[in-house]
């Protein structure tokens, strides 16, 4: 598969799967304001998915639509990182997952503003404004939960410990990422990782959370289509209609 | 060669017509007030209107595109083409003064006149409020207000409350 196409699908799939995960919480948020925030973030991510897929579909030139890319690919063909497919769990789980993703997303989109690919610069310029709001919110909530009550602190620390092995993959470049970085399309991984660690460290310190070891063992595989069991369930729900009624349209 | 039977309205006239097309979510302001319409031009007998999305996932964009097309058809323009433009990305700085005044009259605090600071990680981004903004209450005018949530009833709004008249209100956030 074309490397740039693969690269674009990774971006789109991250946004799509996290959007789907957050959408499941619609009407179930712990407070009305949180419910609205979750669905707003889900909507932003869905919009960003469409920008990536539209570009990917054009590049591929095989007449696949954005919908085809979202609904007609099975787990092995999805390129999202493992972090976004982790379960919603309790609210600390949801928000730690979000905070780790948002921090990566923020620095990644900042860097993408300097991509050698003009279309990616456009997508990043549109996305970064939204992502900035996302990161402000998730960082704030991590501090509130971590530096809140004993129970919220314990749950948030547990969520951090459980989700910690899932962020390394985002900075672990494979041949596709390396080729894109060499072409100036993707940002440099090492610089990005340093920014990520610094921000996460600052927020965790303010939240009185203990940051697990930076050299901890990390899961990987999502970028290549080797996913955790969770993705299958997510797709089974998200793609149900197209699987039950192929070609169905609104 | 076919002869056109409708006279081409000049682009200023088309802009005037678009000023009458309401935003579907906030019908007191027009799509022009909101800064969504980025250009109007004629290419042969086709009227090309360039629009840009507010937020990338804004569900109103489809409706806006259809409403614009329909409005121009009603004014006698046969061929209308909508072009969706991503760049430069929409900003609340493009909102007209008239639009800001209308928002306020409708009970939504207009955006403080600055785009969101995307570089503000140090200090600003740590806690939710970001750079300190003074948002005046659209009901009583007091600037003694407080952020309830950065995310409101639509992607473009935040929730505030007035600490003087105690009314909750929507704030059209900077973007």
C-alpha cells in the first residue's frame, strides 16, 4: 500500500475510533456539562476523521468514499493506535486516555503545521484549534481528579498505571512513519516525545499523580493492524448497519 | 450555442442575498455575518460560492450549503456551485460587527476579539480557563462572570454564568 495513504489512514482511524468511543457516553456523562463536552469532542474528532479520509480516498483514487473507509474495513485493516481502543471504563479511565491522546494530538498537530504536504497543513490548521480546547479540558480534569478526593485520586492513579503502556506506540516509528518523516510530511519523533513527556509530567505533578517509568515496556501493533480484542467489539457495533444491510443509505 | 435567459446578478447583489441566509443554529445571524462565506464569483454562467466550515465536525454545514443553494435558486440563479474551502481556517475574527451585535441581542455573548491562542501551553493550557478572558453577560452587561464549561450546546459555544444577575448564558468562543 502507498505509504502516504497508510499514513493518512492512521491519522483518520485514531480520530474515528476515539470519536466512536466517546459517542458511546452520550447521555451517560457523569454531569450534564461533561456529557456535552464528551459529545462535542467526539464531534470534532469525527469532523477531523472526514478530512483525513477525504484526502486518503482522493489519494487512493479507487472511488472509495469516507463511509467506505469507516464502515467497510475490518480490524486488521484499521490503523489506529492501541490507546484509543481501550475501554471507556470509569471516568478516570476515560479522561486519562483522553489526556494522553490529546497531549500527543496537540503536539502532533502543531508539528503538522510545518508538514511538507500542503493538504496536511490545512487539516492541521483546522484541527489544532479544536485540539487546543480538548487538551485544556482534559488537562484540567486530570488535575481535578488527581488532586481531588482520596477515591478520585486512587482511581486516576490506577487509570494512569493501566494506560501507561499504551502511549509509547505513538512515538515508535516504523518504516511508514520514517519514510514520511524523511519526506518532511511527518514530524520528528524524538522532539515530539520530549514535548509529550514534559507536558504530561507537569500536569501529573499538579495533579499529585505519580508518573510511571518512562522506560516501561510499551504495547504496539495498532499501526500495523494488530489490535487488542476491544477493537473488534467497537467495530461490530459501529459497522453493524453496513454489515447487516450492505449498501444501505440514509 | 445556447443563450442564457437570466441576467447575471453582480457579485455584490449575490452577497446581499447571502446576507439574508440565516445560520441554522443561530438564526439571528446570517452566514455572511458568521464569516462562513469566503467568496462569490461567476465562472461562465455558474455562480461559485466558497464556504468554509466553522468547526470541522459542524453538523450545520450540510444544511448551510443546501440553504445557500436554495436561496440563490430562488433569486433566479440557475447554476450554483458550492466550494468547501479548508484553508485559511475559519476564525471568529471574521465575524462582522453587525453579527456580534445581533448575537448579543439574542442572548449569546459574542467572541472576545481574538483567535484562540494555540501556542499557549505554558501556564495557559494547564488549567481549563486558558488565557483570562473577560466575557460580559449579554443579559445585564456585568463582566463579573464565570466559566461553567468550555463546551456548550454546540461546538462553537461555551457555557458561562453571570455572578451578578445569576443568569447562565452561552458564549460564542474564540476560534
